[in-house]
C-alpha cells in the first residue's frame, strides 16, 4: 500500500518505521519528511494533497494540548488550542482527503486513553480525545467506496516521558513507541471501521 504518515514525533516516526517494512511509506510534517503540511491551515492541507498524489492510507499522529493543569486554571484559549490543534487538524485532513484517497483506503486518527481512564490536570486533552473518538464513529457511517476510518487511543509513550526526564511512571498507563505503532499498523492493515484501537489490544 501507499501510506502517508502525518506527524514526525516519537509516535509518527515509530509508525512510519514499522509500516515501511511492508508498504511504500511517505512521511509528512511541517518541517521534515517527504511531504510538507501544516494541518492547522486548510490551504496547506490542500497543497499537501495536491503534491501527495495517489495514496491508500493516511495515518495522523499529531496534536498538542496543555496538561498538568486543573480545569479551573485553564483559560478558554487553552481549550480552543487543544480542540483546534488536536481535533480540527485531524478532521480537516480526513474531510479534505476523503475524495482523494483510493477506493478501500483507510484513515487512522490519534486519540488517547484519557477519556476512558481520566486523570487530574488533563481535562483539555480528555475533552479533545472524546471529540476525536466521536468523529471517528460518526464519520465511519458516512464513508463510501469502501473507505475505512479508525482511531488509536495511545497511552503515555515511554520514550517521550524519558526524554522529559520522567523515569518513575508511578502506575501510569505507559507503552513503548514500538508497541503503540503496532496499534496503528493493525488499524491500517485490518478491516475494521469506526474502531478504537489500543496498544494493549494488539500485543
């Protein structure tokens, strides 16, 4: 398959590396990879698809939000940022890509475990995760031409936490980047529609 992975962070890089063993993978981000895209810009997304050409699967591994802050200390702008950077970027990549992807293609989005196993200080992320999950199950009902859409509810990624100097995980839900990538691989190569994949489900 011709696969495009959007996002070259720890997860996106691991997904691209894993899928490259069996598929023709191109990597996309704002500043690195084979293709350029700023997913906060509709014009950039359109230009990205124009340059991408034919593809069978799109994996999206992007999105940020303010964490370790109780909801009463978050400003409206913090919720706006999480929604637009995590949710609308992914929705727009699907919305503008659905008429360009090949028949029987697939979109795989990135959510997270927070709205299933919530934690204090993560309300903006929890809210955006719920929105992504809702979009996946809703959009799955609209898809035509055999196109599939699924999401991956990633845990905390071990490598990311270690890069931030966190070595004591204290019972947090943690998975390696490679194990997390396996969930994306299962979504891309499987036959599911509207499913929420988790790393622990595919080990």
